C-alpha cells in the first residue's frame, strides 16, 4: 500500500514518540509575526534559552501594521509590537522582512513569494491560516504562542497524527466560479467542524488546473472547515513557481525538484475518507451567516429556520440571522453593503487583482460604499504597479492601500463602524471579526466583491460583468 503526502512528510520529520503517544515532529520552517511572537520570545528569555535554528525562522509585520500613512507615527501599541519584533529578531538572529525591506507583507504571502515555502517540508506559524502553505505540498500548521516558544527553542512540536481526507473535485467550473467559490462550497458541504482531526488533501482535475495562487486560496481556508491542515500535491506548476525564488537553492535544482515531487501521494495511497464533488454543481458562492459554512450560491435565498432539519440547526440559523439582520427566505442578491474589501492572505495576490482589473474599467463604486484594496505584500504591490493595476482600481473609485492584513482581522485602523455590512474577500465572517462588535461580513471572491461594490449590494458578478473562463475552468 502506498502513502499519502501527509504520511510521507510526517514520517520524514518524525524525531520520536513522547510518553503520551504524540509525535515529536521536526518543524522545517518557522514563520513569525508581531502579534503571537513577543510573549514567546519573552518566555525564552525567562528560561535563558536561545533560538535553536535561527536560519529556519523568518519574520514579518502584517497584522497590526497600518495600510495608510505607514511612514507616519504609529499607534503606540502597534509601534511597541513592531519595535519588539525588531529587537527580538536582532537579538536572536532571525531574518526580518520589515517595512523598510521592500519585502514586507502578510506572512502567508511572503513565505511563498520568497521561496521559503517548499514541498515536502513542515511549516509552523502562530497564525491559524498557515495551512495556506500546503498549496506547495507542505504540511503547515497554525500554532499558539506557547507552541511558538517550543519551536523557537527546540525546532520541534509535539503533535497527534491526523487522519487524511481526500477531497476530489473533477469536471469543469462554470465561468465566474473561482477558487474561493470552490473552498466555500466544500466548507458548506462538509461543515465548519467536519475536518476536525483531519488533514485535507485536495485532488482532482480542478485543482490540477488551478494556478499556485488559486491553490493557496483553497488551502488557506482549510482551517475554516475544521481541518488542521490542507495541501495539494506538488507538480510541474509547483516547480515552475519556485524556480529562481530568493530562498530556493538553484544549484542542482533538477535534483531538488525531483525530491520535491517524490513527496506527492502515491497512486495507491490509503485514505481515511474520500469525498467527491462535481465541479459543475458549484456556483459563485457567498456566506450569509456568522460561520464560513453558512454559505449559499448567489442565486439562492437566505435559509429559513422554520425549515431546519434539527433544533440545533434552527437555533444556529436564528442566531446568525439576528446578528446579520437578514430576513429568512429572501434572495441574498440585493442585500445592501456599505464596505467592500479586497485583500487578505486568502485573496491578496497578484492574480486576484489582475482578475478584478480585467472587469472594472468603465464601472464605478456605488455611492455610499467604501471600497478598499490591500495588496498582500510590498512585492505584490510593486508587481501591480508595474502593470498599472492600482490606477484601474482608483479610476473605478477604490482606495489602493499599503500591504498588510488590514480589514481581515482589523487589528489596525481598517475597521468596520457600527453594523456596517462588508463584502469581503477574506476568510472569516465571525461576529466582530472586522473590527466592530456589531460589524457584519459576507465572504466571496474578489470579483464578486467588486461586483457588490459597483452595485452597492450583493450581486452576481456574471450579471455585472462579462466574465471569461479562468484556467481552472477550462476542460
């Protein structure tokens, strides 16, 4: 019997088994940022410890960094956290991509674009969306601050082995259906807790056709489905993407590429579960509630709790509708929005902005809507500028801002006000997620966010724009 990529990577990084049965796993790459690392470094100092392998740790600032007036004096807390990260990196010999480097950005954008993220490795970061890096055939975990300390001090983690669920999506996606719609559909089908105890392996010809950036979008939201991590097997696209990246050793690259590809799941690999989904059944998707699995297709209506299949589901729907101030049984299309946000580690890459820019020329953001666009890194911003993309957005009435997490988590000044409703390309629609305790979020693809911004309400991008098939659509 063959092995899955998860099993291969796990076996290759197993140091031993500890007394309680957990695996002591070597962490090949550790990514840190300004929010979850200060306390971990403080614990190291208290214990008189050093960073075990500083060359395996990379830092950037993303969560709390402002996206406007980045050269101006910062909020005192933000300034303190950024200064702490600088000092910790200097004291412990960690590479730091700061605002002055030209390489700063969201940690899950910086890792791949620098070639730090590589197939067959284990990656950890004190951020729940670390699964993003699984797009490269890596096993990537989000961890807590105490575990950040453990990785800094020992380069290992104590973890329980996971089951592996293979999710196959085959067929042809319809025009207007993007990677974001695919993962929202999967989460809707399997539930926000359906992946607990699992690693998700995304497979099938739809994922084969996706670009690396589209695969990152899918893997990014694995945690929203309850999975500990998610990955796509490495292939020729993976190799092509990584070739020539700053942290990729190009000497003997062909041998390196062969080793990377060897981690792909064997054809006869054994899985704990297999889920099969037809690409044709997926339509542009949006959330309506307060959990990522509370989603529907854009042509559907908001659920009616009276039609719930259980008391628990009924209560869940009622809670979500009350918070979101939505009426049951009404079409999701036409729900007014006040804010539109394109960015985040889910959809803040060059291809996301290119795709929207293809369609918004000649259109204008609706009156009363604040629409902001935030590139995922300084490098993404430069790439966009070279193609004139910011000018296209500005001409359509969008604000183009500096790199950072921005309104995804709203730890910086980019926040909703009151009960504003935001059409967002980010990854979570939890209560208060975007900075206001009563703010409301509807998740969707970047093109759908642009359509909502232009209409002033949740809209079907296929009706607002004339959409062309993407690479993942082609049969």
